C-alpha cells in the first residue's frame, strides 16, 4: 500500500502542472469559476484525501512508543 500512496503522490505532483489549461481563459465551470481555478481546487481536494490515506496507511503505528523510548534512552527491551 505504501508504494501505491507514493506513486499517487508522484502522479499528483505531475498532474499539478496543468499546462493544458494555461491558454483557456474563456471556459467557466458553474458559469463563474475559470477552468484553471476549478482544476486546482480539485487537485487540492484530491491532495487532502491522499494525505489522509498516507497518514492512515504509511504512518508508523508505533511512533509514540519510539518517541518515548528515545526520550528515556530505552532500547525497547523491558527488564
């Protein structure tokens, strides 16, 4: 799952460069939003969902335990 999330992040970074809408200043979404702005609003929504997926599936589950161990100097083995 990590590789899928990482791949989607790279894909989103590539799709963020929307050179195909640069010359289109006449197309409006919902009658008032320029197409480039609507595209970036969509990219922002997808980025927030992708970040939530990254936190859920890629974030280390034992991060609090690791932080406590490094603060106290323990190595993980309990006496």
